[in-house]
C-alpha cells in the first residue's frame, strides 16, 4: 500500500487564525507528485492499493492532474482485466499491469478533497 496526501505541506512558521487572510503556504506540486504516484503504481503488487487524496481548494491544477491520471490508468484496463497500453509514458511504464480505479468525493462542497484509489488486479 502506498498513500499520498497532497495539498498544503506542514509549515511550523504558518499559524492560521480564523478570520485572517491566508498567508503564503507551501503546497505539493504536480511536477513532483504525479511522477511519484506513477512510480508507486509501478511498484505495487497484485492486490496492492495506492491511495491519493487531492484537494482542489489548495492546488486545482494538481488535483486535475490526479483525476487525469486516474482516467488514463483506468482506461488501460479493459473489462477482462488486461493491462498495458501502446503509447505515452504512463502507459509504457505500466505495460502489462491492470488496475481498478475509483474516486470518492465529499458531498456538499464543490472543493471537497477527493480520494482516488488504484487497486492492482494484474
């Protein structure tokens, strides 16, 4: 199992006080997180799970890239459980592997965090 909790990084110098404008915050970036997730998908064994929580309110671009990755990986696996693809870096790196991809999102807020799960089936 591998887990990513994307978004704001802990910062001991930042103290949020209700009612104040938010200060400069450090967040995860898709240029680092997406390759890390793909590397995790390469390493996970059959029946293993990779979980990614992304936050549209803290980094919309990164959140959208996670959703795009989920779509790409999910499309690589057909109903018979055959994995692998013909083109693209992600597809070539995950050649021969199959995944089931699911998303869970909180109800009631458009910017709720979203959990994307990748379960390796082949």
